[in-house]
């Protein structure tokens, strides 16, 4: 009989004995078996102790109560993990951005504050002209909801540090019974890349990645945002020669669900995150302060410790 067949027979026997799925790994089954045996030994020891002389039993119970009280009330309390901001991040060669639907802000346009807002179709038309009016295009792009993303790019491009940008965009939203459909920001991605890298545009010497299917996500899907961020750190960045420690993710620009997915992906792995402030008050007309990227720090050890504690609490409740 081969070693593999012995393992299969042993797995099936343990699965039947422990009422587990036979698809579990053999090492997991052996671990559960050891745990069960240890519990039985402890139970037998406690049972034998309660049958000892009458004066030992109350002392044993009292000792167990004291130990339990001390463990619950006297153990050191760890503070809840929370993000802290306020410091500017280092300059990173890799940057992950969420891409919103484009809309210029006519109230910030200079020198023509009465100009109408632009949307993506206006941007497409302007870039399709035989002779592109680059000053107007750049002014519209700079004074739009793209301003935080541009500020983040400008910050990390200092001294030529920034090399790669990954744009996470949204898919088209089909019409539903209670709301109209909406185009996705994926259609803006090639225009964004062109404006960033064109010689007469912002002329950044960077590579903009946006065509990978995993980077185009449903707008309200936390899991898809998580997968896109994880893909960049674990797969896309190494493919261009960057380690995960050389990439920073910006939570600005997406919906709350998208930002949530990014934080869930980054926090446990201690991947770098930032938030680009937008100090413009919507109640006031006119340009606001220039956005500034700020570092978000989360203690990954505390996150994992809290996760393990939560898992332990669930196990206690289930038993």
C-alpha cells in the first residue's frame, strides 16, 4: 500500500470519527484529534479532583474562580486599532488611485468663472479636435473632481520618484427599476492617461495602468475593490519590478464601499495608505485650498490581534 493511499484511508477514518468533512487536510484533522484528547484528559482530571476529599473540592473551585477573575479583569487592555493621519507620506514609485466620473467645476475656472461645467463627453470632444486646445483642457482638468488625484500624482512625482500609476475605475451601471443607468469611469481612464503623459499635457514620465480587467470594478462591490488592490500589490507591482513596500494606495476618489475594500486589503498587510484632503467648502464659491496627501497609519499587529480575539469569542459563543 502506498503512502498516499495510507493518508487517504487515515483521512477518511478521522473524518468519520470526528464528524468532519473528508476534504479537510490531514494535518487539520490530527490537530483536532489532539485537541479532543487534551479536553478529555482535562475533563477526567477535574472529575477525579471533585471526588477527592471534601475539603479539596471547594478550594479547587475557588482557585478556578480567582484565576478566571484575574484573567478577565487584570489582563492588559490593548487599545482599539485606529487610523492616524496628519503626516505627509514618503514619495512612492507606485500609486493606486480610484477614478471618479469626470466633472469640471465652473465656479473654479479662471479666468472665465461663468463657463459651463464639462463632463466626459466635452473632454472627449476637446481631445478629438485636429488642434487640441491644451491650456483649456488642462485648466478644466485641474479645476475638476480630478484635483485630488492630480495632487497625489504631483506629490509622488517629486524628484522623478513616481513611475507607475494604477487606476481602479468603475464599470457601467445598468438601469434598474428604481434608477437610471450610469456610465462607468473606465471610459475616462484612457483620457486621464493621455492628459497625464502627453508632451503638451502634464507631461509626467509615468506608466498608467488601467486596462486590466480586475481594475474595472462594480462601484458598490467591496470584494471587487479588495481584489483589485490586492492584485496591484501582489501581482501587478512585482511584474514591473516594484515590491509591495514601494506602492501606496489612495483611498480618495471612490465610493465608500470602494474605500472600504481598499482599507480591508491594506490594513492587515501593513500596506501603505494615504488620503488626499480636499479642503474646499461646497457652500462657498471659488477655488479651495490645494489638496494635500496625508499618510494613514494602521497598526497591523493590533488589527490581527483583534481579529483573533473576535474569532475566539465566536468560538466561545458557538460552544
